[in-house]
């Protein structure tokens, strides 16, 4: 497996260190991550296809680009991959052609399922697509032994619309699935948050999809404001500092849910994933040191038991983490690189949601506020 990083400079894809190592024609997969306005450049796909004529090309808008040990904004980057012993198959659908995200996911999963499938990477619209339903649809069709990871597109801190595209100019509503096949490929994952949990367990008693209305039969927003204390005056921005730990009905492990917006008129809270009735919640708050340490732990998890460093690691971190860490955001990326002993090519993006199983197994989940890493080893 060979990997190179590229950055779009004007109308040219530039690789500062690895330009001459591989003929562009030999790449079979190129992942492009960039600011939404860069993806709206009319000739973006044509420029990329010209550079990588034989590759499957997936593009997704971001809330920041991870380029080895840097965190960029307003850029357009690409990671070009040459799998020498493994096969790649790509499919995409658009949410507008389906009744909902669940049915779109089922259709997509059926297109890539096969006996030798080892990994599915999902790059999805992060605005029109319901991430929770997307994951449910995928896991209903794909063998539980197959690792599913990925993320939802971002658009800075706007939370209005996102873009994605497979072998075409990016548009809204796209869901991309990349299937990896063959017994020479090993794919591992790690996902960690690093948040402090406080307060007593409480139960959701009224909600609709990703809109929370009542906790323990009390108005959810009013209760939430009590926990925020002085930070209440900084809503809605301060909500990123205080996500919820949510244990879904029937599950023993909590997931994190980021608050996207609050509605003072009906006293409701909208989250980046579903918060069903019967879920048990606890409040959380940011711990800057633990957030950075968690990124390192996620990296270490991907190399546990492996006999070499990854050929490539894909980093997908939540936009909430970036907004909290501010100018220290790069520290979590550097912590990951250090855990790989500076021997692994890394790229990725800040997202509206991360997709992976829990670290110790189980079904794939939609996460928020995590650093989720997928590492690739070809033997």
C-alpha cells in the first residue's frame, strides 16, 4: 500500500514530499476533504480527475482539514491511496431519492455487501441525512464482522448545509460507501472522547427524533440551563462545552450527543443524533487535557496487537472538539502522530458526526465529540 498527501494550490494538486513516488495513474482511491466553498468550485472534480485519472474519487466538505500534523481551514486536501493487494468498490445514493435515511442506507449497503468485504467507509452529507438512521440501516444489512467507520460532512460552524460527491462534482444529500475487499488488508479503529461526566442519571421522557423536550417529565431546556450555571448567558454557543452522555434503550454503553441548537419558543433542544424516549442521560463538560489525551488513546487502540505502524490512518474528529480547543486544536492531531511514532501518513477532517463501533466491539454507532481513527494495514 502506498500513500501520498496533496494540497490544491490554485488549479494544481501539489504533493510537497511525495510528488514523484507514485504515478498518479496508479492510485485507485482518492479522498478529498475541504471547506464547503472550495468544493463549490465549478471545475474542482475535473481538476481532480485530471490529476488522478484511474482512481475512485470521494469528496466531502468539512469543518477543518487534517493534513498530517496540521489542522487547516479553508483548504482543499487529498489523500491518494494505492492498494496493491486489495480491491475497492464504491457506491453512492442521494437522500432525495429515498423516503428517509434508513431506507437510503439499506439500498447502499446491499450494493457493496459480499463475502470478502472487510471494511466499509462511509462519507455522508451531514445536514440532510439523519446519522442515527443511516447507521441503523447499514448495520441491518452488513455482516457484523465487517468494520464500518466514517463521518458526516461539515460546514465550518454553520450547521446549514454540507456537500459530498463520488466521481462527480459534490452536491447536497449524497451518501458515499467505499467497500474494501480482500484478505491482505487489516483495518482497525479507535474512538475516544475525553469528557468529564457529572450529575445524576436522568431519563428522557419526551422527545421526537433528535429533538429533546422533557427529562424526568421536566422541561429539558430549563433543566439543562440549571446545570450550565454562569455559562447559560453564552447559549447557544456554550452548549458545545456541555454535551450529553446518552445510553440508548437496550444498550449498556453511553454515546455522546452534541447540541446543535436550542429553541426558546418551545423550550426544546436539537441534537446531532437521535435521543429516544427511555434513554438515560448524564451531563458532560469539557476537559481540555483529557480531550487531547483521548485522541492519543484512540490512536493507540488502532495499533494494539499489530506488528507494524499503519500504512495510513484516517482521522475524523468532531467540530465540537475543534470549537472547544480553538487554537490548541492541532495538539490532538500531534498527539495522534506521536502515538504512531511519526511513522504513519495521516489525513482527515472535522465532522458533524463520527461513525464507528465502540472500542470493545458491538454494532456501529453514530458518535459526537469523539476523535475516531481508522487505520489501514496492507500485508
